[in-house]
C-alpha cells in the first residue's frame, strides 16, 4: 500500500505495526519497532535492577535519528 507516512509525511510504501493504527514508511516503521523493542528491554532491565545505560543510549540514538528525519522532511521547502 502506498500513501503518506504518519510520522515523516513522506509518500512511500506504508507499513503498519501490530497493535497500532498509524501507517509508516519502511524507515519509520523499523525505527519505531526497534524503539518499542528496546524500550521494553529497557523496562525489563530496570525492573531487574540491571545496568540499562547502554540500552538507554541506544533508544535515545534511534529516537533522535527518527525525530531528525521527521523534522527534516517537514522542512523540505526551506534551504
Ligand atoms: Zn516515515
């Protein structure tokens, strides 16, 4: 299915994450699903009292990349 990505507004082939209503392009979809997995792992690690610093920085890294891509695409008309 082609359409507009709900995250970065780009027209692309769209994917839907299980249990979610939004449609995302392949890049946003993979970032989102990775973030969800990492976030769950992070919660588990914190609950078990494990050191989650590495997971935490990984989540933040992907989140920043995701946000950067989304905002960059919104600013397409500017130099
Ligand atoms: Zn997207």
